[in-house]
């Protein structure tokens, strides 16, 4: 039995490794495996988001992306470091069950726990109509990311003139409600992302999608863990 133990242990380790490898689909990767120095603040895994509680499908404070998009984002990080900036990620791949959670929440008009921070000037009843909540999200295809810039020296966020996930005009790229410096900061991020194949979204300064996304028509629902 003693001779069998090392063999059994090796088989158990191999089996455990296979399980871990199968936690996400083959074409996906945890972002910190590709960008080891990436900073996370995964809002939907906790209470600091527009719903005010953890979102379904977020089982860990992790960011997952398609391998192609993650490699392109690593190039963005390398370029920004030369400018004394780095990326901070709020969200990447988003399970369809999380999108469904947003839809369910939006239908309960009395639940306005986080209104003052995230949608102070927008009636909750208008969130669908104005496009802030939808039944499908590009995030669920695995090549969209929500992020900002931080300073290398202190990891403090660069001033973008509006907070992440703030529903309103101040979040738009063409807004006139922010300063010239804040516009320049947004442009630093936009140009670096554009150079490496990511397109911006006009209404959310933090939202980018990889142009050559490998799954443009597939909406995944595996959990973030």
C-alpha cells in the first residue's frame, strides 16, 4: 500500500489539474495569467456596484477573457507602463446569468439602494429605454473589458471625470461636462486601446471590445471563478 500511495497521489493531482483546467472553456484565460501585474477591482463580485450586492455568476474576484483579447490587452499594458500608467480592470467576461440578474433588478423599480452613486439623474424606470440595461451584453462573448488607468507609482486611479458604471451623460466620450485634463486622460486610454485592436463605446468611457473577437455570436454562461 505504501508503494501505491505516491502513484495514487500523482493520479489525484493530475485529476485535480484536469478539473481546474476545465473550469473555463479552452479559448479563455484568467487575465492575470497573461498580465501578472494587472490590478483588479471586480465590482460585481461584491457589494460596490449599481445593484448593491454580489451578482449571479461571479464566484471570485477574477477577470476572464478570450485568449486573443487577453494577449492584445497585455500589449496595451506594456505600452502604458512606458507612460507611467497601468490598467485597472473592473469587469471582463460576464456570464449571461449576471446579465439576467441585471434585468431582474431593473424591473423592481422600488430597489434604488445605489441610486445616489450610480444613477442619480436617471429614473430607474428609464434604464431599459435609455439602453443602460439590456438582455444581452458583449461582455458575455468574452472579449469586452471595463477598465481605467492607474498611476504606476501609487496605483491611484487617473481622473477620468466620472466613476465607473455611472449612468449618465458625463460617462459619454463626447461629453462637455468634464475638464480638458480629464478628456486627455480618457484619450490616453482610448488611443492605447485602439492601437492594439480595441474599439470604444461612445456612452461608456471605460468599455472596450476587441475588434477580432473570436466568439462574436456566442453568449457564454460559465461562472467567473
